[in-house]
């Protein structure tokens, strides 16, 4: 099928400088709407322009670094200061306070009204797609900053200098826009990469869950199920491989092509010996979160957990999500090797993957397996067609069970959906006697969501929105703790890859802190300088 990325360059060329930064003045060299908005074909090209960057791939891959499940060593990449709580308006912090996409969508929605379509449904469908993109952009900004200006259009920079709307006002705007867009959309996309009902419903679902509007989240999740287009992939690993890009589990993904619109982000995730940067890596906290293969947590009596061999007998998703020390690996040269991030020297030579060797070595001694394994699936990891997932069906099931449990408590329906996710990877079904109350089932649902979706950019939002028994954000506990890594050695004589790592202790990676005001990001200083009516978030 045709993909949206095939037309990306053409759409971007037409959009040109008219999609300048939100707070810039109207450029004198912008293409005139009177000469560029003439036909349905013109609208199609501008529609593609609205897709360029609509889902922030960098954010998806980096966001777990801002949680207890990940780490970003390189400060200039803008997520380390979020993870350790040292954010300010002027230091290196990811900037999501951007209105370029909003402006692009506003221009589209204004100018498409002047074009006559042979089929009114086609026009409505295009409008629905752009409304969805705009709503998703506002949702991401609103969640990160807690209220931003709602501006549908403006002619001058001065008109754009308005105060922030409240978080609740922006949330209502997002909800209303999605509710208006969804009926306009086709049930299935015309080609891979376009937005149809499933993607818009997924945005509705996620935004409602984040704001604890559980009935709305449940209804959106059920609507996705009722479309009948999506299902769990029989293979968990397959979803994140090139071979799985057409999986029925994937609802939306960032489209890439090796030649036209390649992905270089995946290459930055590999460890030093594979010529990567270790830009975003998983943490020991994630390893500790996995159940044992018998369904018990590692802290429970009878679990069989061995701290000397912490990777042994764990939920199979651990080895499908994380590249851990001791596992077999085929490196970028095509050589069979064993991952060793524990020993400072290997065969008398400096180990390039030991955390202390280089800035590019993983400081946690761990690397993500999602998208990275096997390395041989890519001809050139710096120019790959890896497609980062935005929404997948497992999130739909996990959203439904969380919302339903919060609304009504345990049910056979919840257990069945959790069992679908667990048995897919060979884990035992839920022990219903153990997880038989709303509170105990909540604990399991949160853990299941955390490990199933690890590395997919959702953990930070989850620990911000989840509350403990005292009403505190979970982030206040898990991010007010030192980040640590395993220490030990690799036993090369051991045949079992799960037991090759002989762990002797832990060492500090980074001290971290989290204050309640860290719930929101600081608005960058340059945005405050451009719009004097903006008010900075408290605490910054």
C-alpha cells in the first residue's frame, strides 16, 4: 500500500515557510492561499504537511528516561534533567511548548473550506484527520504544562500573545475536538500512516485515562475493540521488528522508509561496542519490576528469585524488552558474542561496554531490546525503516481493565483481558484469589501495564497520574531514590545465558529527586520572553 511518508516531501514543500514557529510573524515569502488552495490535490498535499512530525518520535523513545524505568546520560539530549528533578526554565529540558503544528493545522482547516470537493465525505475525512492531529498536539502540551493558550488562528505575532487557558479548559477543547473528528473519519485508513477512527479513538482513550475520566476511557477502548481491526500479535517480539510492521496489534506508528524518510534514532540506542550512543537505556528498576516466571513477584516467599542471578526465571518479556548482561548477541559486525557490561576488561582488553569506559557505554549496563533486536534486521541502523509505535492494541486492553477496575472493581472480563496479555508470552493466568479486590487488582494492573509497555514512552505519565494509598503521586516515591546499576562479572563457562551474569552488588548511577511541582515541565524562557502574558509553572 501507499504510505503517507511517500508524499511527505511534496507536502512539506508546499507548506514551506508558512508553517513558521508559532510566535514568529507571518513571513513575507509565504505561499499565498489564493494560489495554492485551488483543488482537492492541493488539499491532499497540505494534509501530508500536517503529518510531518505529528507524533514526536524522539519523545516516545526518550520519555522513559524521565521515569524510574530509564536513564539518559547525555544532558544535551534534554531528558536527564527531567528524570533527576533538576529542571529549570533555562537548562536542558525537552521543549514541548511549540505551536508550529497547531499553526499548520489551523491553516489547513481554514483554507480547505474554500475548496469544493466532488465527495463531501472525503473533505470531512481530511478535516477529521487534521482535527485529530491538532487535538493530539494540544493533549501532549496540556499534559506536560498544565494549561496552554488555545488559539485557533491568528494573523500577527501580537495576536498570539495571549494568556494560558486552564488545564481543564484545554482538556475540554481536546475532548470536544476528538468527539467532533471521530464521526468524520473512515473506519480504516486509505493507506498506511493515515489517521482513521482507531487512532483518533486511541487518543481519546489515552487522554481520558490520563485525566482519570474512566468511563470515557473505557468507552473509547471498547469502541476500538468493536472496530474488529486489531488484535494481540501472537508474538510479543514480532511487534517491534521490521517483520512485524504490518501486525494487527499496531494501531498507529511513525512511518519510515530507508531511502525516503529514514529513522536514525534507533542507532543511538545501541551500546558502545555496536557503535551506538546509549542515548536512552533501561534501568535496574525495570528488571526488578518483572514477576518471576511462576507469577510471583521477586519479593514473595517461594518466588525462587536469586539475587546472584537476577535475570533467571523471570517473566519472558524481560528478555524481549531488555538486552541484559550474559545474553547471546550478534553484533554489528555479524559476530556471535555475549553481552558483557559488568567486567572492566575482557580477554585483557578494555571492555567498551563497561559503564565506566566511555560516555557512549550504557551507564545502567542495560540496553533496550525493543526495536534493536536482532541488529541484523537493518541494513544500516543509521538509516533504517524502523517504525516507532504510537498506539497498539495491548494498551487498549490495559486501559479498559484499569478503567473498569476503577469504576466497578474486579470482574471476569478484566481477568480474561489480563490473561490474554499474560499467556501470550507464557506467563500464568492471574491468581484471582490473590488479586480479588479492587486494591490488589489495581496493583497487578499497574505492574502489568508497566512491564508490557516499558520503553514505549508511557511510564512517566503513569507514575504522575497514579496515586498511592496516601494520595501522593507514585512518582514522589519512585523518583526520590538513587538510580542504581548491577555490578558483578560474566561467567563465560556458563551455558545458560540467564545465569552467566554473576551479580555481586549495585553501584550508584545517579541521585534523583522529585518535588510535587515537577508534575509539570517548566515553560522555556524564550517562550516567556516572546509572550509576556505567559505565566511560568509554580516552582520554576
